C-alpha cells in the first residue's frame, strides 16, 4: 500500500514538473531577449551577402545546433554539487582550480565587453531618438546613462517573478513588432534572389562565412547558468531539472527560429542587391535602408524603438552572466590570498564594479566593438560548443549525457562557426 502511494506521488510530481507554467514562459522570454540584441537589425544584410541558398540550408540545421549547444551548457551547470549551480563553481569542481581559474577568466572576458556595449548602445539609442525623432534637446550622457543602467540593474535584482515580468514586457512587444514587420513586407517580396546563380565554391564559402552570423545571433549562453540555478531544486532531482530546462530551451529555440528567420527572409526577399551593398558600405541597419524607400518613413521611427527593446532585454541576461563572471574572479582571488570576504560582500563588490564600469563606458562612449570581435566570439564559441561536450567524456557524472553523433555534430558546427568568424575578421570581411 505504501509502495502504491509512493508511486502515485512520483507520478503526480512528474506530471507537475512537465506542466508548462507562467514562470517557464518568463524564462523562455528571458532566453529569447538575451539572444535578440540590436544586432538583429544588421543580420539580414550580413546574411544576404552570401545569397539565399546557403541561408536556406543553414536555416535547417541552425535549430538543432542552437538547442543542443545551449542544452549541453545548461546540463553542465546543473552537474555541479554547489547549491547555486553557478558555472564558475562547476568549472572548478570538474576541471580543478588551475583550469577553473582560466575558464572563469575566459567566461568573464567573453561576456563583460558585451555588457559595456549594451550600456553604450542604450544611451546612444535613447539620445538619438530624443534628438531626431522627437526633435528635443538630447539629455546629457552622464545623467541619462545613470538612469538607464540603474533602472535595468534594479529590474534584474528584483524578485524573480518581477524580473521575468519586466522581461516579458520588453520581449513580447519585440516579438510582435518583428512578426508584423515581416508580414508587412510580403507584398514587396521578389523572387529575383532565387534566380541568382552561384558556383559550388561560392556556395561553400558563403556557408562558411554565414554560419557564425546565425549562430551568434541565436546565442543566449550568458543566461544558461542562471536558468540552471533557477530550476536546480525541482522536485524529482537533477533529472527533472534537466527535462524542464531542456523544454524551456527547446521552446525558446523554436520561437527564435520563427521570429528571426521570418524577419531575415522577409527583409532579404524585399531588398535589392544594390540596397544590400549600400547598407554594408555605410553600416546601416536594415530598417534604415527600408526607411529610405518611398512610403516607408515610419521605419525610421520604429528602428530605434526596436533597438531599445532588443538591447534592454539582452541587457538583463548578459548582466546575470557578467555578474557571475565577476563574482567568480573575486572569489578565486579571495580564496587564493585567504582573505576574509563573505558571499554577501563579494556580491556587493561585484555589483558595484559592473555598475561603475558600465556607467563609465556609457558616459565616455567607448568603442568596444574591436574587443568583442577579437575576443568575445571565439571564447563564447569555445564555452558553448566545446566545453560541455568535453565534460561529457571527462566528468563521470555527465556520462549519461553522452550522445556521440550529436556531440560530433555540435563540435563540428562550433568549429565552423568559430573558424568562419576568425577567417572573416582576419580577411577584413
């Protein structure tokens, strides 16, 4: 009788875990918002340069690649015994203090410049909107950046339900805007792009160079550790946490594929080759190109609004990842020097450092693009695609996560993405 009752309890627990909740929706939008930065407004132009056929092929494999890579990273974060599930603690636990120290530094180095870029980008977008769209005197950078950075940091440090609610309020309109814009452009679609001839060599090169664009436009790895931490203590143990986080990542991947690819293809089918070339030369976002067309002036108003929502939603996820990286670095130095600094003090010190440096970068309008191009993409690629697969075959606890064919697929695609980016950067393309 007791065994029957226990089995029934397990079934009820399992059913409750599988049920989709408002919290799950909030985290799905958080992942989505982290992936969709302002770069989505430039993505169609970059993807268009390689032609339509390589993009169609990549669209078929991007979904599995993105889902598997982020699922692996989240499972890696869940595999640690530390109660917080923090990626830096997990790295040290599995690979030792020496390797852990380097990987923690690499993780920080990969995310921190993006944090600075978002602080700068938010300030620039709001200033530009006030000056050119509203026709007002733009506010000073010091005060404006202070308000923007503090407001978004406060949102992130609110209770989880309020943080997720704020993210939903940013991401949901962003999704609606992108879908409606994509559908609005349908009457202007042209099939000329399908008639463009391309050699096998050019097809392979375009595939090689377009892969990094799509991969890192779908990247939401900075928030994977926070997702693991949020669902670590589910009834049913780590197995239940893995299933739930995989479910959230899968639905987020599907949403990303529908929204981003619909937007990208709609823009590519609308733009002429001359418009694409002009935009690439002047480094214009796609909506600015469309705004130059007769009858599309409203795009010039929508562009900064979309940019603000995209950057602000990404800010939350990247901030969580940056904070983890800074806390990991401080904790390592504290332990190494045997200093008396508690967890609460470490958190406060990390928050202060991130706030001051992001605010300073926004005030000074630093150029961090070069650092992002040289450092961020390769390191993020290694952490997202290579490290979790390596852990599958190095860490006994992750042995059950081994899937040789899928692991090979992830490593190969990660190698293509990273090497394709490095080649494009080295050749100046």
